C-alpha cells in the first residue's frame, strides 16, 4: 500500500514538472493558443530578446482558431527606419498548428 502511495506521489510530481516547463519542456495542453503562438514566435527568432505584449485569439470556425501576438525586440536599436515591433499570426485547427506568419509592425502601430 505504501509503495502505491509513493508511486502516485511521484507521478503527480512528474506531471507538475512537465506542465510548468522545467528543463525546457512545455506541455502544449497547459497553454492557451495565443501563448503557444508567442513561444513559436520566440523560437522563430532564437537570437532575439522579445518582450511579448498583446496576445489574442479568435475563432474562425468550429475547430479553427487564429492567434495573434505582438512583441518588441529589446535587443534591437530603436532607430529611424528600423522597427523593433514584431507580430505573428498562428492558425490552429483542432489545436494543431496549420500556419505561422511572422510580420513586422510599422511605426503606425
């Protein structure tokens, strides 16, 4: 009986480790689709420091969600003609990524 209790406790702790992303692992089921899109945007530019700001998502149908994220590159110079602002759109169907588009925002945003 004691061994069963220890086994249950160990499996619970392993589940917590996985859900919180310790060691670089992230359980996609524990994040919103907008948060997943933000992680994908950061992975698309691994050398950049991006401060993620706005995160939204909206339904496009029964099983399709469009997530939109915006961020600012904090490692990039803030000079005329150089945009520090980024945005990404991710389309998910049944929680699977269908498309990803990384765009830069102009100064009007």
